[in-house]
């Protein structure tokens, strides 16, 4: 079992050392977006007609839409004709790229490597690795199949389980939802698909590992996760990308569906390349994530640690449709240097006795901007809905910004909604206390930040918690003192 | 008719710009801005929950005939303690010197047109329309474009105006729909102290829409208190913009009371533009029927060592809707800022709803900022506690709700006005003060 896992690990990590050996020319679409690109992708994937139609419908809708500008982020306009929309893993030109990069960044990757080693040691994690939008392999497939769990790439699912895909794709995030989700629907090339049958408790953590590899590509993956009645699944998602001077677009869509009594726990550690110290390069992470608690007593929990990307724009949301359903959102968003994050959640209370909890911790350093933007909506029929939100911001340095935009809409008088937020910096007395006990300032800051983020970190599965804590320390290295 | 076209037509009917000297330029600019932006719709972020477009599809009298309001009619709306107070009366948005009474020394009140030409012209040109920089929407521009009988209030340096200034906005909607646009610029000189109380009353049964703008400039060491009490009829709607610019280290205290009307939008903007300023903002809203109350506040911490404190409380009954949007900006320079904000709402009936958005935008690190908001119903346990002591349910409810309102009532420092507002609220809550 461990051997299998390490094979995947190797594939995932190999970018830094070996690169991939696959055909080069044939597996890449030329840059640009038009109907032909979509037909090309669809043909590449050998997709059925309905899928192609769905994509084209999304594309035609996308053409009519305007790129949103309401978020508290700034970036140069994206030229959608410059992006390559399909790229299968291919051999990298620079084989020893790791040796040629900035040693400071290499150190970072070494540190990351350790954390992946950590994962290697912990067995029992099924991984679907997606590189440049193409799934390169899924582990533990057979073992999961015995329980009736389907865990595979979405292209495979379209071939083998079209009835499920057809039924659920776009049911939570419709193609008309927003600009980036429409784009994703038109051009997504791969992603993960997961179906947990009735009454099954998934025995292991399911995991997807995303990686942008090729130059000039955008990554558009699509994740669809269905937890049938009474089932449980914990799903992990990790992402990395190589260092480049250009900005790459990552526009993913994740859809979760929880039936009666089902529970989905979705954890993300997002560590796309954040750009260098001067804000050159980095990933634009424009992601639509949404789950629906379809049945009564269902639960969806989002946990995210956002340390990477030059721009993060994502709002993992829960539609609480079933009575007594529960939505949770735990987030730590760290921005340093020139990073920008506009992230938060939406909790749409529709069913009776629904509950939601939001804990968001923002940490800004350097000249970065970190925004929390959330919506708590209690519909007319959502009797006894309950929400508690807490949004804390920590400012490290006097040039960064922390912003909070909580929208609260309540249309039912039996609802109880609370929101609180604070913004402050690390107290000098706290640092002094640590210094006094022989802890240097940088360690003290790491200690305090970890304490600040602990409430969220505790929600992560153990495999990720270790990695996430280290990431926090790396992201903020050198930002104090 | 396209509502903007209609407004343009009205604008062109105004006396020619050349007659107005310095004001002409400001008006022309505002009119251009209005043309560009139009009347805000719900697509505009600041107007997401409040629709005012329909008010501009109606025929209004923009330039209502001068006062048909008699002294008797005025006395019916007078506030307690008026015997000593200074009284400023606006009829359909135009200042009426005949009905106004100015008693205090050191207080100069004159038409904006005049002030724009005499010794105050620098103040007027510097501060009039200043708030339009902060409210980038058409409604403010609309007011500025139609500045005609605006008023300039000057409080002399070092003068303590002991008795409050009562501002009565009377809309005479007995014959036709009226659009009133009262406009006031207040300048509080160094080390001066002044208190304002403003009310709104509509006569008659036709619809009235008030787009009122008041700009208050507060100098060094000055203290300004401002109470806005809104108890108008349900066919009366308004957008009220209060812009306070604290240009010297100063203290301001505002209480916004909104008890009725069709649609009320209160924009309260406070700019803390010098070190060591202090601003306190309080508000209470108690709505019923189909009414809509929208409180938008902006506290802009532009300089270090300032403090702001904000508390808004609301009770929403029947099908009423409440909106609260509180923004706190802390600019990069504004280190050592303390800013607090809180919004609490009680929904009393099934159809009532509330949309709240307490917003923080912080660019300085050495600050203490917090905000909080709650939405809920009356606490069952408290109700049970009172009922178990033999208090009827309705009494228990009004007792608790009155208790909820007391925090804000206490912030009205003028005793007669506090009692007056308390009485209004108690009546509404069927709470027996005795």
C-alpha cells in the first residue's frame, strides 16, 4: 500500500526532479478560446454529445457575461485568448529546474517537501492527482470500489457513469452562475469525481492533488462530489504550481451534494505559487465552490488554509436546503508581499432549523490586502435558523490592509444571527513575554499566529494539519522584524 | 417620462446660473455629475437593498409655492422647549425666515446665496458639496444641483450656544406631490458649542419625497451635538444625508431616531480629519407596516489618535424592512485608532426582515477595531422570567423592548427631547412610562 502511495508521490513531486514523459505536441491545444477549442477538448476526451452541448451552452453564455469587478482586488485584464485551455502533462524543458531557481524559493520547496514526506508516512489516503487539468492517476480505486464508492477523474466518470454526471453536474453551480464558473464549464479538462453510496462511511480520506505545470496554461478543473443518504466522506485538496513570471489563471468549480443524513468534510490547503516579493507572477485563483445540503440532517463543512496565489477570489458556500442541515466554514487566509485575497463564504439558510458557523481568520503582511466577504442569508421559511460568524484579522506591518464585508440578510423573525469581527496587530506585550523566555521574535510571531489560527487548524484532518502549520510559517517568513 | 429627463427639465427652469455667482459653478458641476450617474438603482452597491427609483417616476413640484403654512400649523409640530430654542423652519425644502426665530448671539443664519458672496464665501466654496466626494451617487448631486434657498449657519468662534437649534422640515403636500430638497451648510467655529434637533413633518395626504443634505464643518476644540428625529407619515419618504467634517480636534455626538415613514434612508458620514477627534454615533429605528429604514454610516479615520464609537439598534415589526450598513475606514496614516461599531436588531413579526452589513476597511496596523451585529427575536427566557412574576405577555414584551431602546435614549443629552422621544417610543411599544 505504501509503495503505491509513494509512486503517486513521486509522480506528483517529480516535476521538480524529473518531469513527465508523455507526448508533447498532440496533447496541447493552441492558445485561444473559441468553439473549436471546446470541440477539441471534448473530442480529446472522447466525450458524449450531451457533454459537448453543455460546454458550448456554457461558452455562449460566457460570451455574454462581463468579468466581475466588485471584488476588492486589482489585476491587469486577463487576455483569455492568450491562455492554453488544454495541456496534458509533458516533459519539461528544464530538467534541473530546481537547481536553477532562486535559492530562497528552493528552500521553501524543500520545506514543502518535508511536509509531503509526512504525508507519505501516513497511509490510508487515496489520492487523485491532477496535473495541468489532466488526472494522472487515482490510488485505492479497487478497494474503494468494493464499498461501492466511485472515485475517479471526471473524464472517466463521464465515460463510465454518465447518468450520475449528467444528473448532478451544474446542479449546484449552474453554468450561468458567474463569469469564471461559466468559463470553467466550457473548458474544464479534468477534475475529480466522487460518489459515496447510501449508508457508506468512506474508510479513508480522499484527496486530490492539483498542480499547474505547463507554461501559459490555465487550469480549469471540475470536482463533483455526491454523498448519498447516510454516508460520510472527508475530502482533501492540495495545490502547488511552479514559479513563473507570468500570471496563470486557475478557475475551478467544486460542487458538493449531501443527501439526507450525509456529511461531507472538504478541506483545502491552497498553496499555488504566490508570485515573488515584488508581486511578479503567481496564480490567479478564481474558484467557485459550493455545496448543497439537499436532505434533512445533512452537513457540509469547508475548511481552507489559503496561503498561496497572487490573487485569491473564492467563496466556498453552503445552501442549507434540508431541514436541520448544518453548514460550516473555517478559513485561514494569509497574504504576504503583494498577494491579494478576497475570500469568505455564503450560507444560504432555506430549510427549517438549519445552523451555520463561520470562523474566518485573516492574516495580512507586507503590502498585501486581505478581505473577508461573506453572506448569511436566512430565507422566509428558514424558521429557527442559527448562525454565528467570527472574522478576525491580524495585521503584520503597517502597509497591509484588512477588510471585512459581511452581508447579513434575515427574512425570518425566529432566526438568530450573530456576527463579530476584530482587527488588531500582535501585541508588543505578547512578543515581550516570549522574548523574556528566550523565544526570539520570529518564533514568537509564528507561535502567536499559530495560536490565532488554531481554531481553524483543529478542523483539518491530521495529514493536512501538519503541512498547513508549516505553510503558515513559510508564508510569513521574514515579514516581521 | 424618463425620470432623468424630467429632472433636467426642472433644472433648466431654475433661475439662470449667472444670478448665483459662486454657487453657479458648484451647481453646474453637480448637475453634470447627476447626468452622468443618474438616480442610483439597486445595482449600485450602496443602494443594494433600497429602491428609490420609483420616487422619480412621479410628477413632483420641485419649486413649491412659498409658505402657505401658518403660524398655527407650525405650533402643532413644535418640539418641547421651543420657548428658549432657536428655530429654523423649512417649508417644502425652502428656508422660511418669517417663521424662523433666532435668539442666540454669535449665531449667524443667512441664505447660502448671500454667504457665497460675502465674508463667508471662502467657507462656502471650500465646504459646500464636499460630501459628494464621499457619496459617489446621483442623489447627493441632485441636491447640490438644485441648491437655491439653502442656508448657511455660522457659529462664531468661542461661542457656546446654550439653547438648541430646532430645525423643522415641513412639507406641504396638501395640493400636490412635493419633492423637497432642504440644504444646509453649518460651520462650527473654533471652541464653539452647538446642538441641533431636526424633525420632519408632512401636511396633507399627497406624497412627499425629501432629499435633504446637511453638511457640518467642525473646527478645533468645538463640540457639536446633532439629533435627527424622524416621525413622519407613511406617505412621506426621504433620503437624508448628514456629512460631518471634523477639521480640528473636536467632538461630535449624533443620535438618529427613525420611527416612521414610507422609506427613510439616512446617510451619516463622518470624516475625522485631524488628530485626536472623537465621534459618537447612535441610532434607533422602530418600524412597522410596510416601512423601510436604511441607515448608512461611514466613519473615515483619516488621521491618527482618533476614536469613534457607533451603536445602532432596531426593532422591526409587521412587514417592515431594515437596512444597516456601517463602514469604518482606517487610512494608512491613522495609527492608534480606536473604532467600535455595533448593530443590534430585533425582528418582531414574521414578515419583517433586516439586511445588515457592518464593514471594516483597515490600512493601518496599530489599531483597535471591532464590529459586531446581532439579529434575533425577544429572548424567551427573559419573557418567561417576567411572566412567572405575574406580568402579562404584552407588558413583558414592551418592558423588554423599552429596555432595549434605553441604551440609545440615554444618549440624547437634551432632557426635553429625550423625554419627547421616550414618549413616542413608549407609545409605540404600548409601554406605560409611569
